[in-house]
C-alpha cells in the first residue's frame, strides 16, 4: 500500500464510526463494531467493521463473514460509492476528512443512503467510458474460451486500463478488463461485472480475484440477447457469465441470463411473459441452493423450470473441450422438443453425441 493510501486509511480509522454512518448507512453500531450486510451497504449482519483499535488490529478494518472479503475504510468508500479509479477514492476520502464529524443520529432520522449515490451510477459511468468489444483483447479472450457472440451484443464492452486494488496487500494497478453490464429485464444498467485480463493475451489476469461485480445485483443479471420490454417466453439462467455465454454460442436465438452468483441466481427477476426457464446446473452446494430456490420461485410463478446439465465441469468446459457441435447435440435431449427445434441447428436435434 502506498504511503498516501496508508495515511488516508489511518485517518479514516480515527473516525471509523463516522465513516460507517456516512457510507454504510444501512448498518448499526453493536459494541465496538459496525454491523452491515456487505461493503456495498446492503442491509444485513455478515460484515463487521472494527470501530476502535485493539490487539487484533487498527480501527477501520473489516471482514465479511459471508464472502470472506476484508479490507479497510478506503475499500468501504470505493465499493459503497461504486468508484473505479483510486484517485477518485482518495479524493472522496479527503473530502470526507475535511468535513465536520457528523453527530450520531437517532434511529428515526432519515437520510439518503450513500450507496444510492454511487454504485449503479458508477457502473453506468464505467460502462459508458468503455469501448465496444469488437477487435479488442476482450473479444480475443472470449474467442479463446470458444465463445462467439453477435457483434451487436449490447451488454459487453472493453476497458484497456481498469483500476484494480488487491484487498489483501492494498496494492493498486490498472489492467485491461472485459466489462459486462448487469441489467434489469427492462434493460436498465444496475451494475456490472469486471473480468481483468492478462495484457499479453493469456486469459485472465494473474490476480487473487480477477472477477468482481459492483452495483445493484439482486434480481438482475448479465442478459444476453434480451430485447428490453419484449416478452421472453423461453429463457435460460445460471451463475457464471462464461457458462451462459457458452450456451448462447450454440443457441444464438436463446435469451440467457448470468446472475453472477448462486445467491443472485436464486433471486433472479423473471422476464415478462416467461413460461419456460432452463437453469444451468452447478455442482457445488451454493449452486444447488440457487437452482433449488429459483426453481421453487419459478413454480410459484407458474413457470416450468428445467435443468440443463453439462457433460464435463461446466458448459464452457464442454464448449472448449468437446466443441460446439457436440455441446449442441448434448443439449438436444435436455430441451423440450419445441425448443430444440427453435433454438438448435437442425443437424443437432438428433440426440446427444458420445453421451
């Protein structure tokens, strides 16, 4: 961590409770900690911010027991405000430190949550300054994963120098990144997912967490092939972007949604007119929970939910190692007959190959 960042973090720690009241307004004080849902100011109890220094460390350090994320108050400002560049984070921290310390408010006081100012707007800002994906390292990265999407896919962009901060060491750098917009079913951008890439073209960047999301994610998704406002009678949903982009590669007429996590998959908002929902299976426990919860919600809404299962680890593994023709054939027995006829190439409607 640079000296200036260390000094800012220390000064913010001197006013840890005031920082939390400003940027984590959906939380509350409990003893010597501030309790909130996560670093993006979601309501809940899984994130604990240390308000006073003790033997375990300085004030302002925090840990999210649900996600295992941790960091300092600069991370709180960055994530709750949806900031991208460290310069903007530092400017916001200095602005805050120059203000009079706010007095603790009673529980009945009302204020505009800090996250409402930042995350979706920051996502839209970053998406707007990113460039179309055609001809970029982002397009080459996807092609290297076997993913070929229409050039007019509106939710994908590329940023040649996207800010990244290591939550463990505090070190910062800029790297090229694939930018995928998270939208609601009406096409409004509510967040985004950044996938940092190796500048030499060797896949993802060598980072502890090369993929991060920001903004309002719950209920929303990275929608591929969505025509905002139009009925979507048949769709497919899953956790990972590359999983769902792989399905769309072999079924380009199918609208798909990548919810970015199992919890967000469980809470996905159904598109208008949805009658049948295919859910891309995930083998881990969290993935199974997301699938079961989404299936239950779909049933309650009168939507038929059907599972799609990969032959290998996931559908991108199938696409890369078995090829698009084999993947399409593998899917043909899992789709309703009318959907196989609508979404699969004619030669792939005969049943799975090599199954």
